[in-house]
C-alpha cells in the first residue's frame, strides 16, 4: 500500500483537507462539490446467496481504467460488521481486486458505523428517559427502533417495561441492523451539516394520544446527535491493491434501505476524478432502482453507463429471462446504456459462456478481476469507454404520485409484477401517512434472491405486508413478504 497522502495527491486533493487515520486511511474534511466526472454504475442480475462479485468487478474496472491512464476513483459502501461475521463475509472485493486495508474496512474502519449506532441509540435512550420523567410530550406510541451493527435474531423483538405510560403495559420493540437505520439513510442522502441537522430533527419518534407525530427535534436532542456525527459526515479515502483511490462512506443495505454509498462520497469522487465507478447493492431490481429513483433524483446525479454483472452460477439458478428483465429495466425503464460483465469463476463452462455472449442483446465482456485484477478487466474497461453515452435519465415513477401508485409502478415496471396486494395494516398506514409523504420516494424491502417471491419464483403478485415512514430520510419503506430488518447468523458463522 502507498501512503494515503500519496493517494490523495493522485486526485489533487489539498493536503490540508486530508485527515489521516494512520498511514493508509483518511477522511476528506471538505464538503464543497463541483462534480465533473463520468459516473459508471455497477449492478447485477438477481444474485445467488454467495453474491455475484459486484465489488470485485467494480474494483477491477477501476484498476483497469487507472492502468489505461484515466483519472479514476471508486465510490463504495462501507461493509457492515454483521454480514462480515455471517455467511457473506467481508465486502472489500477479493483476490487481486481488493480495497485495502481490507480488514480495517470490514471491521471498525474510521468509526462511522459506531457513530451512527451511538447516535441512533442515544435518541432511543432520550425517548424513554423523557417518558420516565413525566412524558410532557404525551408519547403514547414509540416508532423509532434501536439498532446494532451485528446479525442478532434474538433482538428482532424485545420487551420494555415502561411503567409511566397511561396503559401501563410492557412495550414490544425491536432492533434493526445499523445499515437499515434511518440515521444511516439520512447520512447517505445529505450534502451538508445543515441538511443533516434538519433531517435528524424531522425523524418521527412516535405518536401522542391523539395520533399526532412527535419529532426528534421536540426532544431538543439534535445538537447532541450532531456532535456524535460530526466526523461521520466526511467521506473516507483508501486505495485498491492497484493503487486506485477509493472513497468508502455509508453502508445502507439495498433490500431494506437505499443500498448505495453516500451522496457526499459520490460527489466528492466526481469532483476530483474524470471517471468514477460506484455500485448499488444486490440485483438491479433493488440496488439500481433505488440508485436512480431515490439517490439520483434527490442529489441530481446521473450515470453515464451501467455495468450488469452476471455469473454462470446465477444464470443457471435464475435463468436467462431474469437477465433479460434486468437489461430491459436498465435500458427501457431508466433509459441507460447497459453493458454485461461476465464475472469469470474457476470451473465455468466455456461453452455456456460463449452461448451467453451470442445470446446477450447488449455489449458483453468476460472479465477476470479475482484472478487478474485490473489486467483481467481491460477489455471491459475499453468497452465501457466506447459505450459511455449521456442519455436523459427516466424514473420508474413521478414524485407527484401517491406512495401506493409508486409502489405499484416499481413492482410492475421493474419486477414484472401483474398485481400488488396490500395488507390491511399497510392500507391503514398508507392512508395515515398520505399528508406527510408528498414528494417522498419509496424503498421496497423484499428478498434479494427473486424478482418478486423467493419461494414461488413464478408468482406475479407482490405482497406488501407493512409500510414504515422514514420522515427524516424522506421516503416510505414497503415491507414485502417476511423481510427482516435484523438479519440472523447462519448455522456456521465465520469465526
């Protein structure tokens, strides 16, 4: 690894704006953007449970562009501790396409995950403390959950004995994993400290006896939250094994949150680079949809090209129609140029690969990031340069639609659903939220392993079981099927 100050020099970042965390990590303490670079989004077809290597391909593309003489940087999400010790493991790439120092990044990094967790739980502690000491705000229903950056299914439901409430009954509550918390979502959408303060204050923490919302600002807690998050707002700079600069900042999940790195990191990268490679979590139905409909719309960003990662394992498991649907979504729903990257794995059937290249309706390239790093992605990088073309971004839904209409639009256009069913609970909440959610986006939380229903992949009906209002973040989450906001560890977790 090179000294992080040398990595910053490659992007002409002023030394005064670089705050080093040791020799190989730094925060860029500047929130002043002039985006000029071309943005490349890396997404995937519906993945297998081991993932299709979006991060590895992203790193490989960036290192390849770097070797071709381009001023390039990456903008990636920060890994969560939970999955690192679960089945998926770390999220810094692998083989010769890796971000360093990988162990630091996968564990505590610069402390941002812990800052978000602490801010979240300080707010929760103040809610219960307010109730204990008289409850002047008349909080009768608490809706803001605690969080922890671990996979711990035992925390999916807890009981809090709150004697000061009028009904004098124990309160059922739950933890969510930190990447699914509203404060993480907010951190990844803001562009300034002023906006962060405003959005934190707009968090709805509960309801009074009249059913009216109570906000975080009503507790006079926002100053304390800002103090905890004062360093978390700045993006982190590291490097790939090939010496390419990489901004890692924010880590919301794509099946239960917006699934992209922070707006601040993306705009910082675009300010200092001619090309920026970023990724959105899981398949294009979850990650790319939220990248365009939520992140790009809020931050006035766009992508100049989209790389769709495919593995032969995923193609066998999901089928060619699945790949074609994702290509169709990228090109017809969002009006973006799509390039397919076949992420090569040892043992792949070469005849199957050739058939895919023949049948694929868009430009297609086989790449070897794990085995060869940037050298294994040069053909893909050249193909990208040839196909980068600015096109007007389209969205799956207009902001003026109701939340219900937005959910239906995503389900039909992006998932291929014919019907959308709303539970009685979801219907009731949608009516209640209507006056708060004008111009809000939607985040659909569903299984990442199927377009609609993991257990019945032939199903054409999306079932919305519940909805949650994230007022500070400015979106509504639609919970579909049996999606959990707190993952559990597998039978044999990583040791």
